[in-house]
C-alpha cells in the first residue's frame, strides 16, 4: 500500500479519536465508517466525515490544541462545512454535516468508542447520494459514484434491514427538501 495513503488512513482514526473526546455527540459517517463496520475492510477511505450538532468552532479549537492545522475549504451550504486537517506532512479532508442522525449505535474503532449511524441509515444515505442535485451529490462525480456503489454493496453484505432503511430514506429526503 502507498505509504502516504496508509498515513492518511491512520490519521482519519487518530483525528476521530480527538473529536469524540472533545464531544461525544460526534457521529462518524462516510466510507471510512462503513468500512469500520466490516469484519475485513474492503477499501481504505482517507476522508473523515462526521455529523455534529454543536458549535463547530469547539471541534476546530480542539483539533488545533491537539496539534492539527485546520484549514477551511469552500462550503456551498451551511449544512455542510469542509476543512482540511493536517499534522506534519499528512493531510485529510474533514467534512462536517449539520444534519441530525435519527438512530446511532456505539462501536469501538481503534480503541475509541464512536457513535455511528445504524446500517440502514448508511444504506439510505448512500442511495440518496446517487441522485444528482441533492444534498448527497451536487454534481456528477464519477469516482464518488463508484465509491458509493461499492459502499452500498458492502452494506448489503452485512444484512441491512431494508424495511427500516425505507424509513431512514424518507427522513433523508425530508432533510433534502428543506434545502
């Protein structure tokens, strides 16, 4: 594996550990979180996606206190805040969603207790992200679409409750309609 890629993957979990120590309301999202649910991860994600209902400055200040350089990236909507975090020569994207996650579970990831959405919510979110012009996908991004389809396949392998997923999908669509 590429050493830079490996270092970035490791940093995702180190930064996540810092964030959940700052505030336990941080919810781990995205491809990294889905892969963490699998017995044997099938891909390494180098982005850190979270949901957080609190004051984002608290997280940024905590990351900086822990030695990370935090640089804002362009955000198109206040419901999504984008940053790059770095430490030394290693850098990862930090994407913060301001939407509430209806149901979460606790998981231990790299010796840190982390909140993660239930698998059915992940599946609903990944399916909704395939629709262009929604909160999940502002425009066509072929690489992202391929990763979303791969993550959907991973979720289907771990027996997601499809009936419950339909309720989560309606919840996500409701959030999209508010934008």
